[in-house]
């Protein structure tokens, strides 16, 4: 069921007809169903949400949605949008932290284009003290993402970190490598349907790997982000940090906008840094479908939402 639901929703996320239907109803009004997970389609809505999140004592990272762009014009447009977003964030005075995907910047066109576009964002980001997190996409992109990350790291960019997925067998090696570099890792379970040849098919094994990698990051990493809504992973992190006498400032928790607000508030009230990943933009459909794939029960509120809107 674990891998099965992800696979079904991944396949559906490629359906143009479903995308049209969802786009019609998902964001139409203030309580349309996609707004549960997505701050809105415009940058103004994202800034409003960010202000609200900050006023609750939470940290944030803003993600301008988009992925798998097919032409260099689209990659250039996404890059420009990100550069514009930096300016908007500076003017708004909210926290300077963004997340992005390399296939949005042209990784599927060619690597050099992607590196150039990434630098176009990292340069102004560095001047304005932003931290830039590179999300991890599905496994055909893992090696390229890490190669590009190392390329820019060797070019002395330090305002950047990467996400690694506990689901992949290779991730222990990748965590070790990032720890050696002193690079900041966001650890996630992994949102994509992957073949058994590269990833643990059973949720229990992903969870075991997540806790193992968390310990490695807490012991040897640089300000890791433990990104999960799973109370067992959070308790495991807290127990290990207590056992080793690690200070709260050694790591942060991260969660997705709209998921487990109770846990976000509880950890933040207990003095832990909690950062919310706030996605926005018109290209919200694949992101939204991954959230459904993680928890098929979410389909209920989508169906209720469509019926209400119609
Ligand atoms: P798990 O799936 O076991 O869920 C634990 C509990 O959380 C559930 O029981 C439920 O209560 C709640 N929950 C989880 N997902 C939910 C949902 N969709 N709707 C409602 N409740 C839900 N992945 C990736 O491959 N690359 C990346 O770069 C990122 N980036 C990223 C950033 C941040 C800040 C987070 C929190 C997550 C990601 N992810 C990601 C997604 C990640 O890989 C994973 O798919 C989700 O976090 C769900 O896994 P959990 O760790 O929450 O555990």
C-alpha cells in the first residue's frame, strides 16, 4: 500500500485532464482544497502566508513551484522568477530562505544550463544573506543533483544545502559525503515512487533508515534539518539528542505547510526551531499529488471540495 498509493498518484500527476480539472477548482476560493497545502498562486499570497507563519514563531522556506521544465526558455523564466522572489522577500522583510528544484532550472535540458541558472540565483542570494535549499527529486536525478551541488560547493558557494532521502539505499554514503564537506542536509523520507532496486519498498525500513541517518547527521553533520511529520521520527531525534547532550540549536525540524500544525506548534513552544516549507505558484499540481500519495485519506477532502465548488 505504501509504495502502491505513491505509484498511483505519481501516474495520475501526469494526467493533463486531471490537472485541468484540479486547476479549475483547487484554488478558486479561499477555502478551495489545494489551499490546504499551497499558499496560493501569487507571490503576494505567499508573502501573506509567510508573515502569518512567522508571527506564530515558526521559520520558513519559500518554494516557487515548478519542475521538469522542458525548454531553456522555461528554465530561464523560472530562474528570473526566483531572482525576482529574492527581491520581494528582501522588501517584505521576511526570513531569507528559499527552496528550489534543479529540473525547474533546466537539469533535464543540460547540466551546464542548470548550473548557470543556479548561480544566477545563488549570487544575489549570497549578497542578501539567503539560504538556498536544493530539493531532491526522484532517483533519476539524484546523482546529477549531487554532482551539481558539489560543483557549486567547489566554487565556494556556502549559502546552499541539499535534501537527501532516507528511502534510497545510497543515502548513507551521501550523508557521509555531505558531512565531510560540512554541507547542510535536509533529511526527508522521500516523496517519490521508486523501484525496489534503488529504494526500500517497506515503510518500516525507510523509518529505520531515517533514524539511522538522523543520528549520523546529529553526530557529524552541519546544522541538519530533520524534515518529517512522523511523531516516531521526531521522538527518536529528541531522544538521541538528549542521550548525546546535544543542544537544541544543533539542528532544526522542518515540516510542510498545512501538515500537522499541532506538532509544529508543540515543538516550537518547546524551544525547537521549526521551519515550514511554503510552496506557492501556478504549477502546484504535481506537488499537490505527492501530498495525496503520502496520505490517500486526503482524497476525501478533495472530493468534498470539488462537490462544494460545483
Ligand atoms: P509519514 O509519511 O510516515 O507521515 C507521518 C505522519 O505525518 C502521518 O501519519 C500524517 O499524520 C502526517 N502526514 C504525512 N504526510 C501527510 C500528508 N500528505 N497529508 C496529511 N498528513 C500527512 N521529499 C522529497 O523526496 N524531496 C524533497 O526535497 C522533500 N522536501 C521536503 C521538505 C520538507 C520540509 C518536508 C517536511 C518534507 C519534504 N519531502 C521531500 C517529503 C518527504 O519525503 C515525505 O514524503 C513527507 O514528509 C511525508 O513523510 P513523513 O516523514 O511526514 O512521514
